[in-house]
């Protein structure tokens, strides 16, 4: 799953949770407030009705009349004929919890609690309707009569359900619209990450010169800058490795070429000594040349080992008098035939490696000889080189 899609889903889920919790809390508080308001109104009405019944009973007692259950029922009927039977329902119970009177046919299904506490109410659900019940009592001739007032509050629950449905529809619309904007903004926010992903894939394929162009001052901008620095370091390392490999290959090729000349001379002199008789002077000269060239090859082989396998060791440089050094090299080169080597050098000392420097000068002289100069002259001189 892409990061942008994860971001969209996470934000939508969070928004849905926040909206649901906030709406639930608001509806719950509103519904509770409505229930309490209805309870206060019904409680006041219940107190007024009970006061009416009690006042009539007291009045009749003072007049010397006998108060019976039938008389109480008569008072209640007269009361409801005045206020209307549709306003509320009522049920009367004796102290043995038998129904004396009820104008509500579903009284038996309500599991009514008979209590002498007059301030409490409870709610019953009967056939998808909700009723609020208040319990009170009267004492007549040492007999207790319980009065249960029943109020229909189904409209409060219907209003709550209606609000829940409307809010659910509104929340779905809000989440739908918000999702569109979230998708757009997530694409905008993650476009830089997509660029980084594309460039990283190119670098993984070996295209190390690619860079990310992101001008942003946030964390993504810092990440892009770090990514470019990393890419540059990788490119430099790769170029350095390639340069080292090229230098090693060039060195091996040059060393192979350089080794051919002394080997050819060694083979030639040794073959001459093997096939014909030579005087002592020529034999000594040939043997010295073979020995010197063999020693030079030995030094070159050691130097090659140092450069190829002991790369951590630095080449040891020493002071070389360049004038005498070139004279010694010229005397060792035996295949110049009638070529003359001249120098135009000032007395100078340089720092370098004798074996490697000898290889360079020999190669230069050999290349000059192969060019077949018309005057048979090879001039070794110093040129001025100005650094810009």
C-alpha cells in the first residue's frame, strides 16, 4: 500500500472517530437534557395531581364521608375528565400489589416498581414505545394505595434516532468531501517522496549523476539535501574506484611493455654467449648487462608488488641528482645504436622513486629512438611550466 493511501486512510479514520465521538457526546447530552426536562415537567404534574386527590380526600374526611377505593377511583376519573385521558395514564395498586384501577391496557407488561419514594422515576419500553413512570402513595384508613403515573416519552427517543440518522448522513457527506481534499493534499505532500523514490531507483541502476531538485525548507527538503550529498559521495567514491582500476590497468600494461625491453636484451645476450665464443671483454660486458637488467627486473617486480598488494604503504621518495641519474640510465641503454643522447639540464635535485623514474626516462628515450630523429640526436632538457 502506498504511503499516500495510508495517509488518506489514517486521516479519514481519525476524522470519523472524532466526529462520531463528538456527535455521540452532543446527542447524548441533548437527549439526557430532554429526559431531565420531561422528568421535571411530569414530576410537577404528578405532584399537582396527587395534591388534588389528597385535598379531595381530606375534604371528604372532614365532612364525615367514608373514603373507599371506589371513591378514590371516582376522584381520578373526574380529574382525567378535566385534563383529558390522552395526556397521561395512571394505575392504582393496593398494598398487596393488586391493580385497583388502570386506564392503560399495557400496565401489566411494564414490571412496575411500587415504592414510597416520590422523587424518582424509571423508564419502561413496551412494544417499541417508551414510558416514564412516577410512583407515589396515599394512606387511607390505614391502607396504602400506590399511584403510578405513566407518561409517553416515545417522541424523545424518536427525535434522538432522527438526529442520529441526520448526523450520520451529514458525517458521511463531510467525510466524502474531506476525502477528496485529503487525497489532493496527500498527493501534493508526497510528490517529493515520489521524486526521491524515482531518483533512488536510477542510482540503484548505476546512474550516479542524478540529483533531486526539491526546494523546501521542511524535513523533506532536509532529506533531499542529505540524499544529494549521499549521491555525490557515492559518485565520487565510484569515480575514485574506477580511476584506481584504470590506473592499475595502465600500470600493468606499462609494466608489461617495460619488461619486454630488458627481457629481449637478456635473451639476446644470453643467446649470444650460448651460441658463439666471445672474448673476455665482450663476455664480461654481456654478463654485466644481463646481471644489471635482471636486478632491475627484480626491483620492478618488488615495486609492482608494493603497488598492487601493499597499497597502504606509501612509496618512499629519496633525493635524486637528476644530472648524474640520467647519465647512469643512458649508459645502461645498449640498443641505441648510433643515437646520441645530450642533456641540457641545470644541476638540480628532485624527490622521487629511482626505479619508477628510471622506467619513465627509459620509455621516453625508447619512444624518441623509435621516432628515428634525422640528426640521430635525443635531447633531454627542462621546460618551464607555469601553473594557472
